C-alpha cells in the first residue's frame, strides 16, 4: 500500500470555529497547533494531514471527496445540500459550538409571523436554507445573499433578515425582533462517502470520533477520590452523584476503603463539605480530559 493512501485529509474550520476546534482536538489527545502564516495545522499523528478550510466550503469539498473528513456546522451542511456522512454531532457548552438562525424584522415592523413575509425581501447568508424554509410554509419571498453587515439592512434594504444568534442580545440591541427560528446548529464531524467506503479511512475517522466524544463527555466533570471508614461508607455514598456507580476499593487497613467517582465540577463546592461531615477524608479532585465509554 502506498504511503499516500495511509493519510486522512482532515479539514479544520478557520474563522470563529477555529480555536474551539483546535482546543477540542488537543483535549482529545491530538497535539494540534496552527502557525499564524500557515493554512496547514500540525498534528502529532502522521496519518492525519490537516488543512484550514472555511466551514462554508467544507460540505461540498467533502462531498466531492477532495477532503476525507471535515468539521463544520449543520447549518452549512444543509445550506450546501451536501451528500456527506454525518459521523457525529458536537454537544458542548463551549462558546461557538452552537448557534441558531432566526428570521427577524425591525421592532416596529407590521410583520408578525412567517406568512407575513409573502412578497417581501429577505437578506441572509444562507439563501438556500431560507428559501427551503419559506417554501415549506407556502410563502414566496425574494431571498437575497448578504455579503455581511446583515443586521443593518433592515428596513431600508430589506424587509427582514435571516441571521445567526446565540442569545439574541445583539439582535435586540439593534432593534430587531425574532419572528421564527429556521434552524438550530451545532458542529458535526463529517466524512465523504468515498472515505467512509475505504476500510482504513473509515476506521481512522471513527477513531477520531471516539476520542472527540471522550473529550466532550469529560467536559465540566471531575474525578473525586476519598478515603472512608467502612462504618461511614453508606452515608458517603448517599451523598455522591455518579456517572455510573462509585468505585469502592479496599485499603491496607480493612476498616477503610477508597471511594472514587465522577461528578459535575460545579457540584463539588456543594457536596465536598457534606462528604467531609459524613466521614470522608483526604478528598482529592482531579481534572478530566476524556471519558471513553
């Protein structure tokens, strides 16, 4: 087998998703870094060849097999109407890993619902997705591509816009009112059908997915370890929430056990004092990078 066929071409999104994506890969165990003057991130896996590709362009490049796998949003996959394998969706609290696209109008607009957009002009970066959304609701409107600064185009240049937001604060600050949500979007690891049909590449992609899922599963969680007298064990266990069940291991002193478990990080300050009062000693908190199920 040629060396070239043992490389997986992986697209990393540049722009808003770039740093969060690199951080996720690093947490998953891939030592990835990007030089300020390079479009080819380095990674400590010789079987992965990385490149920076705009997330808007990834779906069609992956669909055409020019890239084996990519990391881009559901909104952009649907906009491109790309035929790709969606390996898994990123469920994360990390900023930048979630957005929703909404139809909005000026606060004083007479437009109150989607059907009021009949015959109106709408500006957006996701033209196909917007047209599809309107057609499904029997609404005909002029949907135009916006090259940026979409929020300022109403009411002079457009009657409404379809724009991305997380909290809606920026839209409200610009005097805009949301009338409907078109799509909620999170990033997805995607693959070309050609790559997924290749046994070696498919396994490589699934290995990457496994490690990324492990990093995401550990997000916001810590490992707690403590020593507990057997007489106090049940009182301690009654306090502990757990990912599955706490692990109880015997110590050299048969009257004592070691208890370990995984908990949400933001619960530690609540349960640690209770554990101490219940008889736990030597409570240690460890950060987690991955939980691989």
